C-alpha cells in the first residue's frame, strides 16, 4: 500500500504544531483551533484526520514510541527504558505541560496504553510461570504498565531529581521481579 504524502505531511505539521504549543502552554488550554493556526491547517482538515486533540496526541505518542525504539542502542529492555526516560528529560517542559499536578486521566491512559504494548510484548516471551501461573498475562502487563506510568508521572512532578540511569534501573528491576530475561 502506497503512503499518501499529503497525509504524512498533514500529520507531521499537526504533531509539530502541538509540540510547539506544549512548549508554551498546558494541554488543557490548547484548543484544536490553536493547533490548526500553529500548523497552518484548516479545522476541517484536522477533523478529516483526527477526532479531537487527544487522538492527535495518541499519534504523537505512537510516533515517539517508534522513534525511541529506533534510537535505543539495542533491543535490551534497560536500553529501551533509558531511551524513553532520556526523551522525557529532554522534553521536560512539554511533559510538565501535558501532566500538570491535576493530570488529565485521558492523557494518563494514553501513556499507560503506550507502555502496555511494549510490556505485553516483552512479557509474552519472557514471563516465567512460577507463583504467577494463575494470573493472566494481560493482568500482569496492565499492572506493570500502570506502575511505570505513575512512576514516570511522579518523577516528572518531582522535578526529575532521580537520574535517568537510576530510574531506568529501578524500572528494570521491578519488571524483573515478574519477568526473567
């Protein structure tokens, strides 16, 4: 299937506009109109591609997830976790504007579901039965993804005081309490 370059350009322009706006404002105050003006895209074009600003944000998360995976030094879990955390640290202002102290649960769910894809995929190949043999894989993965999400949100709210290396190691160790490489 051939990729329509107009769609790619529109998605790129809209996600880049959202990122520029998030450098200045919190997500709650950004409107679809703001995004369209920043991207020089009409509102009808926006709605041809996205239901709302949350669906645009979901595309942004998926795009960043793929980019982070490509830039990780290896497929090893610790490297992937570090890549995500470095990306968050480099974009701290954007994440603070996405996740103010009274965070938007729809955004939290988008982040959790992004983590869930990776955790579930990893658990499918590495989960040991042991004490968890009666616990569904989906439940374990959802539990871990929720924990990662809240841990990262807490890390952001606390000013990223814990180093990326320590955060990655903590998350890696927690994962391996359930899953063995």
